[in-house]
C-alpha cells in the first residue's frame, strides 16, 4: 500500500555511519533511499544520491525540493572545526537547513533520527560520570549536539512525526576515503610498524592504556538506528548505543599486535599527528610494494582523530540498557569486531 512505503533520506551518506546505514537499509529491501553528501555517490537499486551543500540554504532547499515523499530523515552529517565553539554554527545550520527543506513539504514524514555521541556528556572535555546515562544533565555550552536536539524538540511539538537522538561511542567500521575511523588509524599504524620492522607501541597518554573504554560497531549502530526509527515506543527520546562490552587497551593492544604479526613494546606517548606527518612517502612505497588500492595518504587515516581517542586517560563508557528495555537486544564482541574490520581492510587491499 502507498501508506506503507518507506523512503529514507540519509544525510552524510559517504561517512562511516551513513554508509553503513545505507547498506543496512538496502539489505532490508523495503526502503527507497536517498543519500545526501557534498560529493555524490553511486546509485544502485533503490538508492539514489544528491550532491548538496548543506551550508547553503538555497542549494539545500532547491536540491531537496523533490523529497515530498520522504518518511524518515536519518541525520549523520558532520563538519569539523578547530574548536568546540566553532563546531556549533555549521553543524547546527546543516541540520536546520535539511529539516526546514524537507519537513514542510513531506506530509508522510514519520521520524527524524539525529546522530549524536558522548560529547553530550562532556566525554571529550575530560573525566565524566560513568556510566553515562540518557538522563544525565547537560554540560556548559557550547555544544552543537545539544543545540541540534533542542531544535528538533521545539519543532516537533504539536507534530505527528517523532525524533530520536542516538548516542554511540567511537564508531568502528569500513568507510572508503573517510579517515575519521579508529580502525583505519590502527590498521595503517600497525602496517607501517611492520613495514619498518618495529614493535607495536600504544601511542596514547599515560593512563589511557589502562582506562575502561567501549566501542560501537557501525553495523550494530545501523540496525539500532532503524529499530529506533520504526518502533513508536522509541519516539522523542535519546538512546546510548554501544557494543555491550568494556575493554582496556592494555588487554586489546597485544591482540591487535598479533593480528599484524608484531611484538608489543611498552607504551610511549607520541602525537600521531606529528610522528606520522612525514610518512606519505612510506605509504606510497607500501602501495607499490604490496600492490595496494591507491588511497591518498591524507584520506587513509586521521591521525588527529587517533590522538583524540588515545588521549582519554579516564573511563569512557555509557549505560546501554535503555535501548535493551525498548526491545533492541543485539550486541557485538569488540575484539571480534576489530579483527573483522582489519580483515576487511586487507580483503579490500587497503592494507597489506
């Protein structure tokens, strides 16, 4: 029936979160999918792409004018800036521009899904209350995640559609030409260590090696996102989404080293953004030597992102039981997840 047709608009389609969400929606088979991003993507089956500058109000309105049959908006776009305060204007503006372009013209709109993260809890600022819970108080602004949620909450009042705010930990999965991916950081770092004949050292801050941390598998996040967006009991709420287990790098690091056939040496604090800055020539030699996929060095790994994660010398985890109480019971073993993603990078010929 016409009323049962589902059309997803995935904003940030080329990112690790958006890309894995699109793959999951395509597997389900009963969704039409439109991916939005600054650069276009490959159309296939029920998937189409729109290249759009979401910071441009007119371009967004004009390019999205045809999405009158949209039923779900999955918002996972992000633009980085040098400081937390500078993150607010572009990231709030992109969400506002998308929603204001679609919501007034899409009478069948059912749900708007907003991707957030543990920044809501101040996790990026320093030690925060753990386990973090969805009921925890907000912290001192600026914080674009909170501003985005406030915008959706205010707009939704009196409307028939609902919103949700999704809060994953560090998201792990495959996304080509998307370097903000911890698995890619570790995989390239490990591959280069092996190429140079040196052991694998944890490069983070003292204390980070032994802190408790958790991850969120990109596939698990995609499945949870669709579950929340299509189950009425989840409407107008926030949910933490994590794999369901905790680990310490001190236990995980030797297992990662074993995957790359490397010995482990004691941790040594190193800013990857500094020590890896001169490795472009090494990467080119590795591509030629191992006949790897031609991935530009600046797109294969974000060393600054790795530095941020490895700087967390405090516990970093949230309570994920609210989502289980809502009916979503899946979990992922984090060690298996890392090994699966590393194998995938090898199978795709990204690393040797």
